[in-house]
């Protein structure tokens, strides 16, 4: 049974497809993240999304939580080949060998960044001057797929050995984790998050 969504609030048009999108938009998307586990979760999910729709990933998010040890990078970094083979049989996630292998690899690289910078959060926020970039988008058509910041961050992650972290994937991560506020100005979340 679908929950009734308030029509009194103006939202970004991309989220109006189904209730789960609206809930994600209203409660998570664009909220500044400073928790490493949440950053790791979005790195796995955004990487899994490559070539697919975000709605597909949202529908499988709980499956990802179970399969990827509640997004604990220490545990994921220790996944064996046997464990990866078992994961690839699980329909609760996107069963793509390259993406699953990338998640395990990225967990190892994630831990290296934590060791070097004290936290992944310290590292990633340094690419936006440690505060969200508030953008003044009037419409969805003004929202780019990449920016110069996502280009630089993507290149650095690739240099550090990460996989599935192209500029488009990384810009999606930056949007999701609030490094940029890409809600359009008429959206009720834009002003809330700009504060």
C-alpha cells in the first residue's frame, strides 16, 4: 500500500516517480554526511548504480546492507574469493562481478585513506573546502552530470586504486552526501539544507 505523499511541498522533479524516491529525497539526498560508514555505503551503492537507475539500487539497498556487512569497510575488505562467489549468487544485489570485486577493492582503498587522513570524511570534504557548495539551480536541466570538483576527486580516487569512481559516479556521491546542494531553488529542501 502506497503512503500518501504531501503535495503541499515543492520538490525536485526527479524524485516524483515513486514513494521510496520521495522519502530518499526528503530525508537523505543532499544532507551533509560526516560518517565514514555512510560514505562507504554510498560509494558501494553509487558504483553499483553505474549504467542502471537509482530506483533499481534503492529497491536493493536492504539487500546490499545484508550482503556487504552493513557497509563495514573493515569486514568488506576481508571478503574472500569464496565469499565473493557466494555474493554473486545472491539476487538481493546487482550480481555484476566487476562491481562486487570493485566494492571489496574499494573497501581496502577506503581503509588506506582513513589511515592517511584520520577519516574518509576529512579526505572527501577537503575537495569542497570542508563545507557544502550551495548551487542555485532553477531547474533540473541545469544540474550537470559532472563538475570540476568531481573530476578532481575522481582522478584522485582512481590514482589511489579505487574502481567504479568515474566523475559521474563521484558527482552522484557528492550530491547524495551533501558536498553539493543540488536541490533546485524551488524545492523545500534547498533552503533547509542551505542553512
